[in-house]
C-alpha cells in the first residue's frame, strides 16, 4: 500500500458516533470537540433508555459506548487534548514544536487519563485534517521533530517533496542528525539543488508520491507511546489533506514502507542518487 493509498484508506475508515436522547446543542458541541478526528457525528432518539449517551461504531460494528458527560469538557475544566496542544493538531505558542528543538522529557504529547473524551479517543488513533497550508504543515512537523530530539534515539523519517524544500530545512535536520543515537532520513524528488549533508541520509525518490506527499514519522526510540507520524497529500497547490497518527502499527507501517521502497535511493557524494 503506497502512502497515498494509506491516506485514502484512513479517510474511508471513518467511524460514526451516534448521540442518543440528547439536546441538539449537545450534538453540535460534540461535532466541534471532535472536529479534527476521523469520526462522523449523528443524532438519534430511542423510545426508552438512558439520556445523553453515545455509541461509537466503525464499518457497522459496535466499538464502545459512553455518556455525553464523559466526552465533553466540564465548564471551567482544564483537561488537555491528547496531543498536548490546541486540539486542532497544531502546537500552541510556548509549547514544544513552536520554537525549535529543546531538551526535555521523552514522550511528547499528553496521553494521560485526564484527557477529555478518552472513551472515544482511545479508539480513534488517526486524526484527519483538511486544507492545511504549508505553514500548518511546518508547525505540525515541528511537533514530531521536537519529540525525536527530546527522546534522542531511534529513527526519524521526513519527506520534503523536493530538494529545494529540503535545502531550506538543512540546518534543522543537520542539528537533529547530530544526535548520536538518532538515525535521520530525508526524502525528496530530484528538483532543485541538493543540500550539503553531514549528519543524515537523503533519499531521492523518482516517484509521484514523494513529490505529492509530506510526511514526518518517528519510531519512538523504543517507546511505543512516543511513536507518531504525520502524513498528507497535496491535493491542491499549497493545500494538504491527511492525518496524524499515534498508533504504533500505523507509524511502523509508514517507516517500514519508506525503508523498503526508498532505502536504496540514498544520495551519493556527487549529488546523484543510487536507484
């Protein structure tokens, strides 16, 4: 399965959260709360049964159920979304990812039991997004790069679409590549000047998917909770559609695919590529 096919598969695997016996305003609040998740929210009424509860289903099969109170933040509550950020998949000012790598604790995002909507979020490992701009993609990528920096171990794989784009990020990736136990790989189509590379590997992919996708995937350095990936397709100029994932199997698949498909296309000393 290619990267673009993987995006389409996640898109098609949308879950449905049916809200029973609740005020329409509650259903709308849930739509807003889960707006960045791959879940469709509908409402229904039953002749009998409890008030304000929700059932999560995928492909017509029951997944889990919860009360509405378990899924929405309480007024004045301080529970955090699972990614530790603003809830939209993008870091907030002053949080990891907005100002370059810094030393810190491994693991990155908040996956604690305090996060709002946990009964449903535990079953939604992929976070869909639409119409991200290049600025959004850079901000989202920084979150994963920062996590790899802080853990300082394992493998980081990042796709830049073209060598021109990679050249603009050369300093950041040289810094990441200086981590002795962090193995850094960059992927790009052969468009533009290749950067001077000292501390990481560049894979020049002669395929449409490298030119059309943007991705950053980190294997967690031995910590399943630190595994994360961002994968998106540029469907219109400067507009990206894709998903975040904290699911270890999804992250592992992306890295394995990149390694098997493009592992032999590393840039050579003369600026070419071994294909």
